[in-house]
């Protein structure tokens, strides 16, 4: 980290100043975010609403690519040119909070009728330090037309596949250029035309399989690395073997945060695991007759919940930024551009536990999955309330190093088949343990 900071200091002078013209009597502040063009348009719509509803504050958007987002904010922090507020990648929240980048927002929801769910509250030693802007969970997407063509029943919203069932169904949906399936005589794994499944191996999404297999990556207090357990190691290898051994998934050696695009969005994959934000960011632009279901189960039914934090950065416009963020993070403030489009799931329990709250979004004609509300309720509402667990970065420090750097790089040898998960985890385990130590 010291070497990294030294390197960053060398580039500080090259950073452009964040300066906005403020000749209209308002306080001009910047809001940073990541996302594709659809998300950018939704963010702009929300900012337009806020800017038009009052005349004291004017918010300007600052879009940064997701892959560069955290590093860019670190650069700006060193240069003392941070935006006034913005999203923070989940893996960097505790890191930023402990290094004085984040302003105190612990009382943001004091007195509010709607409180964020506990599972999307970032905690440092059990103390809340931030709240996600929304809720997002991992689900299974499937191409109905491919299932119909194969004569295979759709995945159930009531009873998820066991892992073995998932692999078996994926084999029925996988075939080579001669129509042969994995396991059949003459099947050619080098000439696959359609794959049955793709499990998103973008590093943080892999944690859900350790939990489902009865293991974990880190202890619940964030002080111990548990990824070297047999259950966690086995879960990684099972996902890798979908491509390497079972031949039901495309090889994905260098993961991208784009499970739907690589999976059923490619037109050659029948099932994909990915986040619920894809309902609004990807599927509106894909001509796919798709359905949703709970994730397959290794041993225990579980999904991960997560979402980027929207916070206030320490700076001169803190009060104005706080006022905007408090407004922006209310569901009703982003109801049309983000909730009803399917990009965000609500973050308050009211929208999951009351009929009125559920109908407000899931039953709305604008919601992308309103055509099958019964399935939507089971997969998006009940699944969240009964089986969602917070991703590791809600309670574990330095996941920007452990998950985004160490694990991301090391697991590429597993995805390629060059090394086993057991060998790779054994080798990097000491480095992971050192990375989460907080002085």
C-alpha cells in the first residue's frame, strides 16, 4: 500500500481539478457514479428532478468506469480534489471510512419512516458506517425458448435446483455441432454450439457458492480468512469444472463484471447467474424470452445481497452534499428512473413485507418483471427476505485487495485449468490473511 501511495503521488499533478461554474447563486456540487449508458441516463434524470425542485443546490454528474472507479477516487483523495458525494464500490467502503475519506452519515436515516435493511448496512466492528443505495441480489436467469426447444421444464421459483440437478439440466441444454450432448458418445467439447449454463465467476460473486456449500470466505466479524476450508475450496472447483470437466459452460479465464452479456445475452447460453440490476440495465436491450429463478443449491439455499454505497466525502460542500444524498437515497426519489426500471431493488423492508409496498414496484406496469408477479414475488421478495446474506465487504476490511486483486488474479489459474482451487488457495492464504489485518 505504501508503494501504491507513492506511485499515486507522482500522478497527482496530472489530475484535472474538479471545478464547476457557480454563477447562478447555487452551491454546485459533484456526484460521482459508475454504470453503462442506461444507468447514466437514469442518474441524470434523478439529478434533473433534484435540481428543478429547489434553488439552493445544483448537482453535476461525474461518470467514471466501474473498473477504474475506486482507483480514481483514491487519486482524487490524494490530490484533495474529491467529488462532493458519490457512489463507492462496495469493496472500498470500509477502506475509505477508516482513512477519513467518508463524512459521517451514521444518522442519515434518524427519524425516517423507512429504514434500510440490516443486510445492506456496512459495519466496522459492528458499528454502521454506511448504507447501500439499493438492494441487489444474485439470481438465475434462463432462456425460455432454449428450454422449450430442448423439452426441458423451466427452473422452479419454489424449489431451486440442487447443484447436481443444475449440472444435469445444463447437459441437456448443451450440444455440439452434431447435436451431441456432454456424456454422449461422439460429443466434441471443441465444437460446442450451445452451452447449458454460465455461472458468473466475477470474483465477488463466487462467495455465494462457498456459503451455499456450508463454508465462507471470511468470519462474520471480518477478522479471519476462512476461504481455505474444504467447503469453500470445493465450491470454487465445482464452478470451474462446469467448463473444464462437465463442458456445459463457456471458458471464462479473465472474468468480467458482465455475466448476462457473456451468458444468455450472447445467444448461445441457456442459463446465467448474475445480479438483479440486469433486469433494468441489460434485458431491456436484449431480445430474449427470459425467466428468473433462485440460484442452484450446493448444500444450503442462499443468495448474496449488495449494492454500492452513496456517501458524502469530506470537503467544503459537505452540508449541501449531505442534503442531496439524503434525498437521493430515498426510494421515492429514484422511483421512476431506477426502481421501476429494474436497476434498483428497494432497500427498505416496507417494500418486501407489506402488500402495499410490494405492489408499489413489483405490481407496477412499468416494472420489467410485472408480467409474472407470482414468480417475481418468490424470487425477488421472498428470496431476499429469507435467504439473502450480506456480501463480505459489508463487514470485512480491505476487500479491495483480497477480492479485487489477490483472488481475482490467482483464480484465473483455476478457471483456465492450469491449477486446482486447493493449490491456489493454499498458496495465497497467508497473503489474504495479511491483507485483512487492520492496525
